[in-house]
C-alpha cells in the first residue's frame, strides 16, 4: 500500500551495501519515521556484523536460549537462535517494534516469539526460566571447567554434581585436562584482557623465534575481530619457506616449558596430506593442523589490566592459549577459518556448499575436484563470490 514516492533510499543507513528503506510516515500522514529494512542477505557471511551493535537486549536473550540448546546438545536449535541473533546484530538501528522485522530472513517462529516478548515486556519468560534453572546453571558451571564438554557435564549433573566443588568431592577420576581445569577454575573463568593477550603474544613470539627465526605469528580468534576480552588467546604460526614449520610445536613447547610459562599443554600433530593437487579434502570440519591447547602462566598484577580487582588469593594468572601451525600455502585458509566468529565460519561453509557447490575448510577451498589457491582472505572471498568482509565485521 506504499506509493513508490514514499520510499526514500536513506543512504546514511546504507549498511554494508545493503539498501535500507525508510518509510516516511509523514507522507503516510503518521508521525515519525519507521525503519523497514527490506533487503538483508540471509547468510551472515554476506553481511557486516560489527562488535558493537544496536540490539543487545534482544541478542542477549537469544544467546541464552542458544547456549541452553547447545548445552542440551540440540545443535539445530542452537544454530537457529544464533542465526536470529546474528541477523539482529547486523541491523543499522535499534528494533523498537516487531513490525519492523517483517520480511527479514533468519527469524524463525520461536525466535520471533522471544523477540516480541522482550520488546513488549522487557523480558522473555522462557529466558528467565532458563537462566534460573538448576540444570542450566549446573551445566554452565561444569562445562566452564576446561576439558569438560556437554556430554560429561550432563552425566555428572544426573549424578547430582552441580558445581566444581561437588565434582572435587565426588572422587571421580579426571583426565589431565580436567584436573588442570579444576585447579585453575577461577582464573580461567576470568575474561582474558587485550593487554594480557598482547603480553602472551610477546612470549609466544620469543619462543617461536628462538626455535625458528623468520616464522610469522598472528593473533587470531576474537581478538583479531576487535574484541577487548576473550575466553582464550589464539595464535596462528607459519613460515614463508614451506616445510620449515614442520615439527615446530614440540620445540616451541619445550622452550616455553623450560621458561616456566606453561601450566598445562597438550600438543596434537598435524594430519593433513598435502599432494600436488592441494591439501587433502577434510572428512569433517575438524582442523588437522599441528595444534597446542595450553594454559599459560602470567604473573598477576604485572600483565593484568582487568577492570575488576583480582582476587587476593590469585597466585598466578592462568590463561587458555591455543597455538596452531599452518603451512604457508594454507595460511590464508587457516587465518580465515580461525578468525571466526563460529557462526560466521559456519555460514561461510554453508554458503560455499549450498550457493557455490564448493567445500571450504581451514585448509583449502575446492570447486568440486579443483583446488582453488589463495594467498589472502580477500582472494578466498572472491573465489566464493562474496564481498570482502574485514575481521572487525565478522562478529556474527
Ligand atoms: N572456530 C570455529 N568453529 C568452532 C570453534 C572455533 O570455526 N567450533 C574458529 C572460529 C573462532 C576461532 O576458531 C577461535 O575459537 P574460540 O577461541 O572458541 O572463539 P573466539 O571467537 O576467539 O571467542 P573467545 O573470544 O571467547 O575466545
Ligand atoms: Mg578465542
């Protein structure tokens, strides 16, 4: 019922090249302007999603439900809530009424119901019930232990174990990761700050250069997307002379251990098979890079710029650090695959398969049988027929 003249292309709100249409209510004899985003692409990898956005209350509510679904190992439901939240994060303005969401993709019935409730009542009953549920609280506390996944946490919850202290008292046999997770529980559940990440980066650089001069170290994960805090720090290591990076991790780990920087580490060797035709196609989304899951030790108060006063009992600052080694020829794919966010990565792979009949992993991109080479992220986006999205806009 809107006359063409009533539609204004509001270029200031042109968001990521997405046309945003403002319906001029004056012309419709109603006061105020109503935002109606009529064309938002449905894949998160087609959109710019900045870290700071306009719909935090709504995305927080949806994230709780996503987390609850993931803890209940209901992956499909979790992804649906994550997609809905990501859509809202990409909007150029605050949503004030459900009618503004008409025609937008990614918003399923359930997500829409939650959004409407929050818009009308300020809270969603389902979200409130979830956050107060004993099971959700216990599952969060238990999976908050490094080395504990949803399956294990659920088994313990059914045995009446709700907290890390319950677990400690239970006498359960824990593996090495879980023992470290329990030992450093409080420290590991404090957010890692950017300056701690930088301090760890300097240590990693010293370690890597001590055993392989010329190697390149890149901060990846959330910090590369501009986050100021994270649950861990992720680094990608490579060397311009392909092959020099082989077997690097054990040497780096020995150096770090000798200097007393590691509280825990587990290294896994690489398992990719490089052939003339390119890296082997992955059987799953799992990476096969040489990788080290570790817990670093930093001296408290020297490296921490935590806005919260650090507990007096804190003897060390324990920080989760992931190190990944990639051959130079796969570096761009590893960089893209490890920058995240998790949903952005999932959407890239979904786009590749469903829209381009290609397969993307952190090792390679295949157009059916043909390996597509790339030495930068920009080239990979181009191969995929996507506009380049910089890391700071991949916060889907
Ligand atoms: N990743 C992924 N799929 C997963 C796990 C990880 O694509 N299932 C990629 C995307 C992000 C990157 O690896 C690092 O993972 P995390 O450290 O878990 O994510 P993050 O974005 O760095 O989050 P945080 O800031 O909390 O560390
Ligand atoms: Mg991270």
